């Protein structure tokens, strides 16, 4: 919609997303995309049917000005990485792997767990950026995702990990007594 800022969110962290949406009762310039197929009574929230993956998801992520991802537990943060790959900055909690994905004020905004007012501040921070600053955070988001989270890089790193594990296993089979003392961190 013309003249409106779009904040998206998913099922994960839905309770905190709902709390945050309620703080926007006085704002007509912000709308929310609820990518979780949950019906809303609030006219500012547009519910989007559940999308498994692929091109439709990328279109929604690209349409957002910011993704709110207030999860209190996520081992990787794939949703955050996917949003960043689309050039969408992410506001999230600084828990689990998310601080390794989102760089504070460079690709999004990190706040303490369950800090709704901090999350709102993060959203306002991103929405308040100048056009040039916003384009910069979009570029940093996309560049970081493309550098760190491409399937090629992940395949390569998994292959290296497997090679190290196999090599260590072979070393242990040969009877080296030092192998237990010097076992790699991956085992």
C-alpha cells in the first residue's frame, strides 16, 4: 500500500508479535503482514495463508520494510537469514544463533529476550532511517546472507566437517592412544 510501512512476522514469536502490534493502535502509517494464517480482528494486520517456501515467500519477505522475528528459541534462524537474503532487515531477540546472523544496526536490530518496547524501538529505528541509510541496511543484509548462508558454502563446510570426523575416526581405529585426549570438538 502506498504511503504505508510494512512490518511482517511469522508464527514463531506470535505472542510477542501480537503484543507489539497492539502498541501501534495510534499509527495509521504502519501495517502488518501476519505470515501464519491466523485470523486477526485488527484492520492493520493482513493475514497471509501459510506458505511453505520458495518464490511466494521471497515476494512477501521482499515487500516488507522490516521483519519482526521475536523468537525465544531458534537454533539457526533460517527465517532471519531468508529475510536478509531478500534485503529485509530483521528485528529480533539476541538469543541462540540470532546474534550470529543479525548484526545490530547493520542488518537489523537486536534486543533482549521478550523486550517488546525494545523491539518496537528497533522497528522504529529501521523505519526512521533515511532512504540512503535504509538502502545501506538492505545491502548489508543481503550481502551478509549471500556471504554466509549460501547452500554452496554450507555444503562445503559440512563436507569439511565430515572429512574431519572421518579422519579422526580413522585415526582412532589405528589405535592411537592420544586420540581420546585430542578428540576434535565436533565429536
